[in-house]
C-alpha cells in the first residue's frame, strides 16, 4: 500500500510539472506578442493605422489625390500607382497633385517612361487634371523644363481652381524669388475660393531626414498666415506627417510615393505640433471638399488608413 501511494504521488508530480503554472516556460512561450502600440514612436505618431475602408465625403465639389517623391520607376512606385488607380476607379477624382521629385534621379527625359508614363500613363486617359510641382531632383536636368513639359506645367508657379478649392503651386527650390513672392501674395489675396491650398516640395515643417526648411519658413510661412491659407502640401522627406493647425494653417508632408522611406525624428522646440505621422508605409493622400468642409485621408499602399481629419471653413 505504501509503495502504491508513492507511485501515485510521483505520477501526480510529473503531471503537474508537464502542465505547469502560468509562469512555466512552456506557457510563457505561447503568450501573445506585445501590442502594436509598443512599437517605436517614430513608426507612427498619432492614431495607429486602421484597416477601415477609405472614407468619402458626402457630395464633394472636388476630389484630389496627392503623391510625392514617387518617380523612381521601381516596384514600390508601381505598387503605389496601382493603389492610386484603384482608388480613382472606385471613388473618382478631379486631379492628381504631386509634391515634387516626379522623376529620379535628375529629371532626365530618358527616365520619363519608367518614372511617369508606365506607372501613371492612365492619368490622362482617366481625364484627371495634373497639378504638379517641381522637386530638387526634377530641376537637375535643364532646370526642370523637360519635367514641366512632361506634366503639362505652365511654369514653375501657377494656380488651378478645382471646385471650391484653388491650388497654388510654387517652386520651393527658390522660395525667396521676388517674382514668385509677388505673384503668390497677389494671387492669394484676390482668391475668393472656399479653400486655399498651397503645393510645393521642400517642407515648411518636417521632423525627418531633411527637417524643416528655414528659407521657406522665413519667406513663405508669413504669407500663408497673412492670406488665410488653409492647407500646405509638401514632400521631400519620404514619410507622412501632419502639423498644426498653426495660426490657421495645416501643414502636411506627403513624400511616401515610392522612394525609400525616411525615419521620423523628434521635433525640435518651435515646430508646430506634429499630430500624425508614419515612416513605415508608402502612401498617397486623398482630399475631398465642399464649400464648408475639407477632408484629408492618408492611405497606405495596402489600403489601411494612416490619418483622417476634417477641416471646417472659418472665414471672417
């Protein structure tokens, strides 16, 4: 009897060891991975990417799709171009807006097929207007003349009215050009559009590889504030970032169109609050508006939503 009891005790001990408690090594190995919000803050600032369907504003008077730093001709650009095309097919759009660096590495016509015609040749066939700006890579060959011709740009700075918005494209390769500044201030001042959107390459505010552009901050930001600009779209840093509103102006960096991505940095003191950002996914931006509402959505190549916000018109 005593031997039989000992055998039973040994068997029970072996069973307990095999099953283990909550702290047993076998159980620990099966625990769920750390939640996504423990990822480094540089990967996502603000809300985490959402897999929700791409939202659409009810009855918009205009719809835009914006891309930047895209013209590499590689797989990343082609994948994003197909995602943009899918969005346009399902939701429609009036124009494709670019924040520059349309043709890598130096805006040479020999790269036009790979950088533009192959991935985005469908844009003109879909009857989308092209509202393009020049990046630093675009001007390395003949000062950007060939790229402007490719993208039907009337010049390095110009404006386009689309629905209730007026888009003002400027050349941030020369932000202090007095002719450009006079044109910009006069054009913004006389515009009666519900939404004033300025598009250029080198960002006013950014916390990534290139950071903010002091010449732009000095020469252009006061004009934006004085003339009631609502939204500024930039590229150059290959990531997504949203700042502000700062004195009424919202700044968005959309440089994730296909070129290798840059990591986000901590913003230095004096930078407007960065309320959203992502440096892990290539993306495009949709902008829909009516007379009273402007909605911007940053969409990753896989369809997830990186940022989604709405502005309401606030005119005196």
